[in-house]
């Protein structure tokens, strides 16, 4: 069995174990597993009652990884997440010194439940952990376990008493996964499973070291130059404040995606290619990951929101109009070199 065959087998077995507990949500599970195999964090957005917490906890059991759940509340402090320095007294010598007591973030999978319920300073406690995989306390660096994933949830409809994540925080998440309502048949199966006496638990499929090995298999997949150029055309075309915006986006977007989006497009596309049994990345793989990678990195303008245009609509237009061969929007003579208002100002 090749490395790619092993990766596909593990992916299939994890999905099977998750479906012992989770009904439906195939696309959500696929996106979540792609992010994990790429080594990225995920933000799950959906209304209450859609099994977001159950999905994350079940995933941790199927991966045989340590798991902690943090319920974000308005009174949660940064030290409640990262840990704090406690005064320790030696019972024999009566010597006093401070000792770092690790917080719940020191685990493999952290579920940040309702992350937008806590103030920005507590949200910011995750920034260093998510990017550098470490926590600094009293000037001392404490390395987090490896692998390490933050899987956060938020409710998109109830905004009273919430603190929306700033763009810098959102950019740390590889995917924003939208969790929708189940279908009629799926909801009927949910009722059947959850109102009876029988219950099921997922079995462990792979451990942390095995997951890290699969991540290295993913990174070894080659990417052709035209695929790299296509990813750059998508991300750089959204930057209306730079010199390379796609003309049809200048009225829709007030802020575009940064370089981290391009990195995650490639990593996610590599995983998708591996799961399709291919040892190379295709344009279709990039298109498959474009929505979860880009939707939280594009800030739509006021006029776009007034017209009901969302970031997903922008991504749809990008995919439809960018030519994979040239990286230029179809039907457009070329990519704008400067914004009209900039040219007028210089004139």
C-alpha cells in the first residue's frame, strides 16, 4: 500500500467512525478532515443544535488525541485559557517560587465553543498558540503539544452580547466551515438515534504521530506552476487596495485576502488531490477548497452588502471568471493596474 493509499484508507475509516455518531454533514466532515490533514485550524459556523460540539469531540476520539473544550463567556480571562503562574511552596524547605500551571489549551484538539462570546483580549490569547504553537507566560516560552488544532464554533444569527472576531484572528483559521440544517431524511434519522436507548461511540483510528506522518505525505505532493498562478490570481485579484484587483470586484470588496490564503489554498488542494488518488494538484482541487479558505478573508463593501452580495458570491464569480490558463478574468481585457480614484488623485 502506497502512502496515498494509506491516507485515503485512514480518511475513509475516520469518516465511517464519525458517521456512527453524526448523521449526514458529509461536506462538513470532509472539509474538517482536509484541514486537519493540512495542519490547519477550523472555524465552524452554524446555528445551535447542529452537533458542532459533538462532531469535534467525536473527531478527537477517532484520532486518539487529547481533547479539551473551552466554553467562551464574557468573563473568561486569557489566563483561563493559556495558564497562569502560581505560587508554589516547597513543604520541606519552605522555599517559595512561581510555577506555571498549564491551561486547557495544552492539549491536541481545543474546542473553542462560541468563540465570539468572549472579549477581544481573551480571543487574542489564541493568536500566539494558533500560529507559533506556543504560549509565553512571564517571559518563558511553553511549547504546545504536537499535533495541535483549534476548532472554534460561533453562532451566525445571535449577535447580542458578542464580540466579532477581528480580521487578524479570522486569518489564523485555515477554513471557515458553514454547518447547515440536515435534510428531512437526515433529521428523521437523528430523531431515531437520539430518542432511543442505544448509543454509539467512535473507535480510535490513528494516533498523533500517524497523523503527523500523513501531513508530511500531503506536503510532498508537487504543484505545477499554472496551479500556483491560479491560486495567486484568486487571492491577489481580491486585493482592491493593491495594484492588481480584478475590475469586477472593485465595487464589491473593501478588503481582500492575504498571503496566508494562498498558502492554505495550496495545502488544502494537496489534501483534496491525495484523497482523489492523484499525486499532483489540479485546478479542480483549488476550486473545491476556495470557499472555506476565502469566505472569511474577504470583506465585502457596504454597497455589496446592501445588494445582498456575500463573500461566497464573490468567490463564485472569481471561480467562474478567472481563466485557469492565464489567471485573468474571462471577458476582461486585463487586470487593472491601479484604482480609478488613485489615478484621479495623482492627476
